[in-house]
């Protein structure tokens, strides 16, 4: 294993102690700025947790960061992906090609990767337009999807993983105990990774947790929909996320190592904040549902990080997906219901008994 001093920092890298380092890999044109890619020393060579966006500048940051850690991309033993998003999985193919390392992912996200690789661009654009139309999107929003050139969207040719992450099991990392915890919600196959060890700084708690995007110190991860066009199952990603949050809170790791922002402690407190945030959002939606509204109309009226007219086109699609995820949870709880015969479908709050 490559040794270093706890807390040692060089350009774009940080030593967290105990053979764990992080690299800041930039995300182009994104307010998040960068993904924290973690390098975990093992008896067979370094293993990455996530890789960063597939972009030349990001690849340069990853390779130079590994060099600063005293290793190289060629020495990688494996790549563990917390979830399939391109700022986490984007450089997996290049890392594997340069090193021969294996790439591991949960089966639910591997299925999404497989589906995106196999989906013809015209089918994807048609499906997206139909989904947004059903959510009540106006015609001027649908036109770009209906008329766009049928090119493969960015991020639709990610690397297929060659290993499956099995929840509850230890990953094959010689000299390490890294256990997978399935935390669906942000994506169906999102995993957190629990490093079962004594914390290098002897903080109270149970090891360290690589949390991906599941638990972040200052922002709330997007909860959206990842559905198979050929599967009519109605999912409840917000319910999955809330259940997953509570599991992480009960685990009470000594430190959280997230994929964005910065490491932090007191996971149970942050979990409580996130649970409260989503309950407040659900309560706000119920107020909006005092009259019939479509998911699009709800998204227009929800609180975001900027006013609705200033939200870019692509981000509006994400916002509508999040609104629908919350709406589905309300329906599952019996707190809202579809209005019979409405097209596009509108929803109303279910009156409470007093």
C-alpha cells in the first residue's frame, strides 16, 4: 500500500489517512465544480471509488492526481461505481483500458447502462417527449424534443461493468473490508460503501462511509425517475430514498466521504435534516394540490435554487421528474390522488379526516 500523512494536501488531492485519498475531478460547465474521486489502497494496488466525467480536462485531473498520490492509472486494481451518472461513471472505460482494472456496479444501475447503450436515439427522444406531455408540459417545451436531430445524447455510451456489487457483501479488495450498502433513490442502483475500520483520527462511530450522492453535507440530491419504457411498474424512488437514508443514519459512521463538497461527521444529524427537508416539500406540494394540477404545474410552483423562468431547458426536465417522484410518494401514502378522466392527468390532495 502507498503510505502518506493524514491531512497532507497537494493540488487537487487530499490524504484522508489510512490509505484513502481524494482527487478533485472537474465537471465541465456544472455549478458543482468537481467530483471527489477516492483512491483506496489495497494489497493488490489502488482502487477508485467513482471516476469523474468523460472529458479531456477531467481525465488529465484524474491521471495527474493519481501521480500526485504516488501511483498511476496503469496500476489500478479496480473501479467501484456508486451509481451510473456520468460525473461518477464517465471515465470508467478509459480507466479500465489504461489499466485492465475491473469495473463494479449494482445490477439495477448496470441495467440502466445496458438500456441506454441499446436505446436508439429516436426512441429516447420520443419517449422523453411522451413522458413530458403526459406530465403536462406545454407544446413549446416539447417541440425541441420532437424536432431535434436524432443523435445519441451525451453520456449514452457508458462502460458496461464487468462485476456486480451485491448489497451486504464485502467487495473483493485484498487487505480491506469494504461493504456495499444498497441506497436506492438518487438512482435505482445507488450504493454507499462502508469501510469497516477504526477511523484514522479515532472519531467515534463505525468506520467511514463513501456516500456517493446519497448523503451530501450541504445540498439535497435529485430524486427522479429511471424507468424502462417496456416496464409499466410504478416505482416510488422517494420512498426508497427515505428508507435508505434511515439505514445510513442507523449505521452512524464516524465520517462521511461524499462525492461532492467535502467530508463531514454526524451522519445521523444530516440524515434528520434531509428527512425533514423532504417532509416539508411533501407538505408544500399538498398545499399546491388544493386544486387540480399536473406534475408540470407543480414543478412550476415548487421552490428551486432559482425562479422557474430562469431554469434552463434541461434542468426543467429534471425538475418535473423530481416533482413527479414526490407526487408518486404522496399517492402511495394515500395523501393525493389522480383526478379521474383528466388528460393530462391532474392530481388533488386527499382531504384529511378531522
